C-alpha cells in the first residue's frame, strides 16, 4: 500500500504508517537499512517481525548482532526523546532511535522521515513524546526545537537575542515547512509502485 492510501484513523494504524514511511525513506537511500534508520539489526528484525511479519529483510540487514554506530548528536537526540516518552513498549523506543538518526538528514524532519506532511510529525511526537512536544508552544521547526531543548538541558544559551522575533535567524527556526513528500515525489516520477514497503540491503 502506498503511504497516501494508509488508514491512520487509529493509533495502531498510524504507528504502522509512520514506521513504514521511515523504513521506505531508508530503503530509498540505499546501503544498510538498519544504519539508515538508526536501529541495530536485531531491533530492525524485531520491528519487522512485530509490525510487518510478511516482509522479509534481505542483504546485509540480516547480519543479526550488528550494532548501530551512533555519533554524539544522534545519541543526545535519542536520549532527549527517550527521557520524555509518553508511551510504553518497543514502538516508542524504536521511534526515538529512528527520529534521532533521521534528524541528521538535510531536509525538514517530516520529509526525512518519509512522512506526508508536518502534521503527521506533530501527531507522532505528541503521541509518543508528549512531554517534549507540548513544550514547542511557538511551533518551532522540530529539528531546531530538539537542539534548543538539548542546550537548555545543558544550561547553555542557544540564542543571541532575548526574543525569537528579534533574531536574524527567525526564518530558519520558524516558518513554512510545506513541500512534496519523498514518496509523492518518487511516485510522480514513476519510481515507486503502489506496493508495500520492502527492506533491502546495499
């Protein structure tokens, strides 16, 4: 099923949609999927078994026991999310690692996660990381917001002005986050068939 056709009317369906989008975004980039999505190969195998049991992992992602190689930034963002979880279980833990890894990509976070729009990202964060999401009262861009929270946790001053509206970087932290999703772009170009996401190796 293509992401545009996903039924996200309930939390379970929404979670599967989000996970499928992140996995599809990782597959599109090539390389080892577990590295692209920030999971160990064991966690990736467990995710597929629990959420997508009919999908088989191919290639290097079958190398069970392979660890993720997180840099310091990924670790800090993941720990920030884990410390402010609002759900229990594997899904929230997987998502914390996956979001932290995808934060390192260059586009808007919702696009780097393969989601359809920013609203889906906000729903995801409010559902699984509510205490953190609720602190974004001014609707700051999520990547910027995460780093602002990390600085505040460390007692650092991130901004050079007392108010965001006086800052020359205002448009980098706030403003429009529209655009076409990665999946829609691929489908328009005829590169993505309307089928279930399949994990691939390098």
